[in-house]
C-alpha cells in the first residue's frame, strides 16, 4: 500500500490545483497524517480553528482527491490533541501498509456480464484454491472497469477462509519507489522479505515496472521465489504482457505461465445492472428511463457509471429535486464527453513520464541535468507537443523552460527516433499507452 506521507503529498498536490497557495498554507501547513486505512484518513491539527475549517470547508476536496488519485473511498477524520492522545493510548496507530481491504469489494458486489465473466470465474477459482490453479492470474483491461475490485475480492475471499494469511498488495509504481528507498537506506533484505514471504501477492498496474531495469530484476526474483513455493500471484494491467514493449522477455513469459484474463467495457445490459445495483445500495429509486439514459451515455467506465449515480444522490440531497429524467439530464450532462474527443493535459503527460522514469515531478520541472532526468524531460516535452494543442511557449511555461530548450528537446527526440533508437521508441510507445489508459 502507499505510505501515508506519499498519499498526503499527492493530496496536497491535488489541492494546489483546486485552492490557492495561501489557503493551503493557512489551513494545512501543520496537518499531519495519523492513520491511513481503506476506510479512513485521520489527520491531526493542533489548532481548533483550523480543524473546524478543514472539516467544514475542505472535507469534500480531500475525499475527492483520494478518490481521483488512489480510487479510495476513505473518509476524512480530523483529530485534536485529546483525540490523538486517546488514539495512541488504545494502541491503534496502524501503519499505512496495513493489509485491510474494503469489504465492499467482494464477489457478491461485482456485477457479472459477458465482458467480465471469464475474469470473474478465474478470480473465484483462485480464491477457492490459491496457488494451485491459474498461478499467476493476470487480469488486464482499460481503467475503471473492475480489475482492482476483483483483486480486492480475491483478498477478502481468501482472508475469510484463512484469517492469518499474509497478504501483500502494492501498485507497480510504488514497488519501484519502495525499491529505490530500500537501496538508498540499505534495507534491501527487509524489502525482499516483505514480498517474498507473502502467501498472496497482489500487484496492481504492473505495467509501471516495464522499462525499469532494477525493478524488473528485483521483481523477477520475487516472482520466482513466490512461484516456486506455490504462493498465489495476481496481477492487473491496462494491457496484456506482449503489449508492454519495454517489459523484459523473461518476465513476459512468466506472466503468461498461468492465465491471462481480459476485462472489456461492459455492454448495455451490464451497465443497466450496475446502475440499478449502485442506486439500490445508495437508497435511490431510479426509473428505467433514467437508468437507460445513463447506460446509453456512459459506456466505457464502471467507475464513471458509479460516480454518475453518486452525483445524482448529491443533487437530490442538496436540491431536493424529483428524480425524473429532465432533472437528471440537467444534473449529469456535464459528466458526458464525446468519445475520442479527450486530449491529455500537460500535467497528465508529465505525471506519466515521471512514473515511467521514476523521477519526481519537482525534479523534472527543475534544472537538474543528469542523463536519466534529461531524457525524461525531453520525452515529456516531445509528448506534450505531440499529444496536446499547446504551443512551444506554453510548453515552456509548463516546465519552466525557455523556447529554445523546448525546440532542442523536440528536435533531439525526433532525431533519435528517425535514427532508429528502438529503446527510446519503445519507451515513448509505452508511456503513450499509459497516458491513453488514463483518458
């Protein structure tokens, strides 16, 4: 799981795009994370005024950030001195690596249809006999259609049968970050023990280890150690192993040893079932015409479907409006976008380049000039120019670079590609696939 410091840093970065720097400084500069679980994010602030303001004004911002960045439904709780002391006295200061999985992500709550039945049945089989069939299980498909739901359902199902099982969950990019930290602090042994002693190893978004030599080397040995001891491995990705151009061939072959199970966008009937199930869970009564309107307009993403239903509930609660089709259409039309019309933002491109090269965004936007950082920066500039409508001066503003530096970076990448630099070409194709999967 992500460390609490990492999560809070990402949340603050998200808030910087929503609020002013003065607001963030005024209310969040002394806020600290006490606990982070699947259910809640507990902050501590010593000021009663700041605590009440955070709760009253900024709870929705923070919870939206958790949902947007980490797909987490964790609720915000803010402690003062007394609550913090009581919390510590009870010995409940859990660390962020707690392997508790949201019980809402179960097989019972997963809507099965033609687009996901194969993956669902494979996940069920793994839950009944972990390490014995379909090992590894590799689930792939576009974002927001239920891959992580199945991953958590496997964890919850296996833990129900064996409460003492050692389950380790991580995201691909965080595996790289933890490895870098372990190498820097000399804790390689602890890092390896954490993963190689797992009974059930779950890794989300495995595509982010592709192209990272040290990470792939470490994951190769981790995979072998678990597999040889009949420990269950389950991975998710936005594409199948053969489509990860910078993934080592030995890893590609191992990922294909077990079972590859794809999940596709849900069909109309499945979308209708998802809408009705989500509405029922929220206490909403939606007519068939309203459900049909949503199902026809939201076609690719289960997460967006569920978000649409949640927005309807919010409009009902805030505006006290009848849930008829005219009101619903006005409330949610802004959530619909024409298919194929979305362009990535410069921020999205930069974040995906940083994930791929394991570079912090502040470093990429800075002036550090080592080989790895220089290539990442040049690729980011090239992709922003290629994938967006931004002019070269606007690109320079995004990365605090002058016009000549932007042109130099674009020309350098284009020259390398024309010269047949296959490694760079594969890097760019993988990063582009990562960007497209986020749209």
